[in-house]
């Protein structure tokens, strides 16, 4: 029996994993402002031939690399020069044997993507790269490196994958299910989806899993909706959530409710199974494929996925635009907007809020654009169990912008604003809550709140409301 290790890489605004064997190994888990952002995944695919050409495909454009540089391009159609912005990146993949770390396969991509404006570049879709590698049985380390050639920044993602040996003595009794790959509709077909969050859509997903079992076994797909926090972060000088509250824990994995089941039969040997996942409303879900009887499966593989509002990471509905004013508008101002029942009246009150706040229409338009760019960027960077702008890190990112630098420790992150001298900088410490059974990468980062932050918050709010934020 021959195998292909199928490698799929997604560049997405969503650093290193906690453990190489975690379901979220290879995905972006912490915030590092100095790193490009991307996700890595790998799975097994049955091969029909001993060797296979490297199969690489990519969709452009790209939204992961936010650094841009100006350039002048000449269009072929009429020879007119046009100022554009662009990103240049290089993506390399190495597959090494675990233990000896000998490189057995590698692949390299390089690309340049451009748009007429930085905003146009930001709005472009995700870039996907795929490659297939023929591998012999063994345990492998998959390593991907992304280099932003414009800024000389780099990031590395790693995960571990096993190719089973079908000639082993225990082959007839072995039961395995590989890493799950989610796929979503893409034109007339389906394309891999690696992200941890997804905008709500009426279209179904499907899940692809390779199952290895010597004899016939039942297969089950179970989709659970998990209780998860959806509240908006409180200001940094307020009291934080209580330890037992869902707002503190982020998710309660053990209290999931089954919302869908699918059944199939594995006919023995090694085979790939594709199971449809019904459309999901916003919420956090566990998607699992099990092999064996439901009351005692012999092997299980799972993925977690948060479904957010349609249009995510952008704010495309009036209700979403109003809700995300939480850090900018006073409660009475938001309440006045929300009191309007007719959509046209809500829109008029929303526009009137910005006009009355800043007076000058151009200033109002610039501040509004910057505010919602920050909200969108926070959604790309910090969304996990809820939209990124609602999180503690997202709150500070929207109001204060990116920190000057970030320090990491085993329990979380510390953001520094202000002077380059550490003793003169304002520091915000976030602790990762991981003692309630949350899956790796889905623990909330809770700000260690202080009364002293009230002055910082007031200054930032005053700058926004007077049109001086930047």
C-alpha cells in the first residue's frame, strides 16, 4: 500500500503551536507583531502510484502579509504607468524524518501580489498553496517557513504526521483516523479550508478523513455546538470576568450539544471518506470523525471551528457596525442608535453620530475608516471562540493600535506601548486561561486589569472622539 502525504498551506490573518501533535499544530496561536501570519496543515492521501509529481496550486490574491511597498507597473494593454502597492513573499516547505531530521522532501513558492491601493490589497482573498509528496511509512516533521521579502520578516510553522506501515504485524488490527481536512465550496468544486474561524454561509462544508482499519468498521461524523463566550470585552480599568464565568473560560467543551450526525461504513483496509457537514449558524463547533461503535469508538479525530457573522472579518451589517462602536461610543449614544426600529433610521442615526462627533465630514470619514480597519484587523488576528474585536487583546488593538513590542512567556503575553524604554512604557499583561479543558489554541487571553489604566483609556478615547487617533 502506497501513501502520499498531502500538504496544504493557507496564508490567512488569523505562532508556533504548543505541541506538534495537537489538532491546531501548525496554526497561528499567539500574537507576534513582527511575524507574517499563516497556517499550515498536512494529511494523508492514498496513492495509486509509487511516485507523483509535486502538485502545487495557489489562488491569489493575498491578505496575510500586511506590509506593502510602492511600485510602478506598466500595463500591457495601453502602456499607461500606474502606481501600485505590492507584497512579495516566499514560502518553503520541508519534510524531515523525526529523530534524524533528514530532509526527504521540499517545495518552494515565490510570488508578488499587487493592488492599486493598500486598502485594495487588504481586501483581497486568501492565498492557498498545496503540494503532494510521496512518502514511505514513518514519522515526519512538516515545517513551513514564510518570508516577507518586503520587510525581511519571517515565520515558521511545524506539525508532525505519521505514515502507517501496512506491512507491520499489527496491520490487521490497527485502527487509525488521520487529521481531518475541512473543505468548503469553491465554484463547482471544494477547496481545503484551514482557518479556525469561518464566516456564516448557507453552503455546507464537508470533512475529509483517511481511515485505516484491518476489518469493517462503522464511521460516524458528529458535530457538537459548544457553549462559548460572545460578550464584548470590558474596559481595562473595570473589573474582569469572574473565574467561573463563561466569559473567563471562553468555552465549555464538556457541555456540547450534538446538532448533526452522519454515518458511513469503512470496508476495511485504508480508504478516504468524505462526509457532508450541514450549514452552521454562528457559534463554536467540534467536528469529529470516529471509527467504531458510538458508545466506544476505537479512534477519533476532531477539528474545532468558530462560525462568525456573514462577511467576517469585515463588518458588513448595520447591526455589526453599531455593536462594534462599543469602545468608541458611550452607552447612551449606542442606545439611541439602537432604539430606531427601521433600518433606514438606524443608518441615519449612525451617520449622525459620526457627523455630530467630529463636525468636519472629511475628518469623520477618515476616523470611521481607521476605526473599522482596526476592527477588521483585530478580527483577523484575534478571533477564536468569538470575533477578535470583542476580545481583550482586540479591544486594546482597536483603541490603542499595535503595541510597540510584545514579550512572551509560558502563561501569556505582555504588550508595551509608549516609550522605547521599558520602564517608561505602559504594559498590558494577558494571561492565557488553559485550566478548564479547552483545546489548545482556543484558550482566551484575559487582560490583568488595573485601575491605573483608566487614564490611558480616557486619553485614547478622547483622541478618537476629537479626530486625532492614528
